[in-house]
C-alpha cells in the first residue's frame, strides 16, 4: 500500500473532526448575518486565502495547503457564494 492509502492516524482523524465542527459553526454563524456582511466576509476571506496560498506555495512543504486546507477553504467559499 502506498502512503495515500493508509488510514489516518487517530490524531489526524481527531483534527479532521475538529475542522468539520469548526466549519459547521462558522457556516451557522454566517447564516445569521446579512447578505452584505456575508459578502464582506467572503471578500476578506478570499484575499487572506490568496495571500496564505502564495506564501505556503514557496515553503519546503507546499502540499500541506493543497491536501489539507484548500478543500475546506473551497467548500466554505462555494457555500457562501451560493447563499
């Protein structure tokens, strides 16, 4: 088996669960805001993601962003755009 087919360790599974809970909490909180507040958040969030992605892309381990964080950021921005 390759490294990508191994099950996640308990620590990674725990972290994934925590990220999921934070996503749910954030989306719930954002649902309580006005459309303008959500749009403002989305614009600021998108700018910060772009800045972090630019920095991380030039580090020794650029896969961390693409494999772990980018899918969550994309899910959040897609959800906000469709709201």
